[in-house]
């Protein structure tokens, strides 16, 4: 089962995304700033979804830490205004897309990523 880490400040968006991802068969952990470092250190996740409410520097720092922990992992960034600083992202989606679009983007990324083919 593929593991997804959700990180952001908009609790309502995290809950909605978590429900859609779990329904699609993913193992999901939604975290706040306090638990992020712990989650990255303790478990290798196949993807991370970074919420639109994160500051660009925070988003980029977390993306770099995630890639360091899992070089083959996928990064999905959501945005509200500018996609500036999304170079590490494998997919960039508007914050107001339905959660099903995030599921679809992840499924597409996992089909193309050798490290995640076949699941765990």
C-alpha cells in the first residue's frame, strides 16, 4: 500500500484530502509542523502533498527534506496564488481542485515512478 504524507495549515483541506486518499486505497498521515520531522524520520513515504497555506520557504525546505529522505518519492504542491518556487514538485495543483484530482495526479505519478510500481 502506497503511503502519502499530507502537510499544511488548512485543517479542513487536510481532512478532505485525507478522506479521499484513504478511500482510493492509500495509507495516509496528515501532520502539522510539530510532527512533520518525526514522520519524515520514522517512515519512508511514497509521496508528500504540501498545502497551499505554507510559506514558500517552508514549502521548499520541506520538499528538500522529503527528497533527501526519499529521492524517488513524489511531491505534489497545491497553491493559491503563485507557483513560484515549485521546482522540486512533481505536480502542482490549484488549492481549489477537488480531492479526486489530487488522487488522480498521484495515481499518474505512481504509474511513472519505478520505485513505487508494485506498491509495498
